[in-house]
C-alpha cells in the first residue's frame, strides 16, 4: 500500500517535468516502487494462497506485468508520453483502494504472535467452512520466532534455496528477454515491417496469451515441466535468430561495426526479404517460450522456497539479482553485438538457455501442490 505513494508522486513529477532531471527523478521514484512491489507481491500472494491454486495465482504476477507492457504498447500508439504517465497513475490508486480491504498474511501474523488475527485472516481468505484451526497449527509448527542471524546462512536449509532463487533470476535475464523485447521494433523494421509499433503490440499479445496459458496449467503440469519446455523453445528460437543474422551477413565480419545489426543495408540484395520470416518466427517463438515458463515460474518459485524467517532477505537478494542482470543485459546488448557479432550474441543466449534447462533438471525442486511448510521441511531434510 505504501508503494502507491512513490508511484503516484513519481508519475506526477514526470507529468509536470520541465527538464530531463525531473524525468530522471520521476523514473527513480517509480523504479523504487516497482522494485519493492516486485519483491513483496509474489511473497504476499504465495502466503495467502491455497496450495492447490498457488501456482496459478503466483503466475498471475507475471501475467499482470506483461498485460501492463501490452497496455503501454497500445496506449503509446495514440498517447503522448505525458498522457501515458497520467494513465499510469490509475493502477497504483486502484491497488491502494483494494488492498485496504485485504488482511495481512496469516504467516506474518503468527510470526508476530497475533493468533486471533491470523485466524480471522484465514477465515477471510478460505471462507467460513474451511478448517482454520488445522491450517493455523500447520503454520505455527514451522514459524520460527527467533530472528535471522548471518551465521544461519551456513545452514543448507537457508543457503540452498537462496542459491537456487538467485540462479533462477540470473538465468531468467541472461536468456536475453529484455534485450529482445526492448529492440523488438528494430527487429521488425529490419524485417521490413511497415508499422513496427503494431508489431510490438503483436509481440505483447503473444506474451499475454502464453503467460495466461502457463497460469492455467501450472498447477497440473508442475513448475519444472514448464521450465523444461520453455528453456528448449527459447534455446531453439535464439539459435534460429543467430542463423538468421548469419545468413543475412554471410561474408561480413561486423565486429568492427556494432551498428550493422541495426542498419542491415550491407546484406546481400534480396537476402533480407527472403529470410525476414525467420526473424519474425524466431521472435514469436522466443516470446511464447519465455512466457510459458521462464517468465512466470522463477517469480513463483522464489515466493515458495524460502523459510519464513529468511524470506525477506532471500527474496530481496533474488529481486536485486533480477534487476541488476536486466540492467546489464539491456545496457550491454549493443556492445555484445559489436564484440561477438549479432549471430554470436544470439548463440550465446541459446547456450544460456541450454544451461538453464540443465540447472532446472538437477537443482530446482518441484513444489506443485505442496504447502509452504512442506517445502521448508524438504530443504531441512535434504
């Protein structure tokens, strides 16, 4: 609820901006709010959800993110940026209004020794006919009253889920999703599409559709299956992207000219139009693959695997890793193309996609239909 303040104030600063520094300040405030909500929201949802639907509700975090991106693409076609900022103030106001009716999570309340309030929260969340006392006792059995000491990170039940969460967030970003999404318009322009802004709307729509599919099936298929399918699709599509650029510039070493990826006039005559379908197919496959697994699932898993007493610190480390890697990959993407060539960069992304499938197979636990207490017990045993 507190995040609504920097969101609204940040957009007010952007709306009234008279110079670039006001825009920077407004973006800093909205970025602060985004960072906090991206940490708190998945944890809140996982702590209030029933195990049978926790996967679907947790995946809705990413579904709402991509819906917002699509909304920005659509609104950006017709609105100037100041009016776009006006539009962006509404969701945070709506969040503030509706969250005022929601209870604190039962796990947090029990950790604060507020048992009667925890029972009331469970009654609100589960309805009057559920066995609130039984669920309350289950949560109490795993609630640790003592605080988290630095020395406790030597404990495998603390550091193993932390390493898994951080690595998931690392792999989510080094697959190149932000680089591809931020340069989607350029990709379509290079593929000779007349209206690249509409092409971005199409990409956003693909993301929303496949994230919605993931949310609907995740509690049936499990988390790991979606990560496998997603990783394989992304590895193939980024390999195809690399092949596209290799075919486009077959005899040219573009390492000395990083702008060549964005200005493909040096390609052989007719080559660009004959293989442009490959770029569009690769982009569509990549976005669909990411939305099906590596988009929503890491956010869901980090909200499930941490013990209650380490949840704040560990979730913070994972979210920090995600945003730092998103920043680095986006910022250095152009330099990577200059250093490795365009096809080399996408083949590097493909290699990371193969690595994330291997990591999933050996280290990521399946959390389908397990309570948060059962997941915590699994790490204590292992």
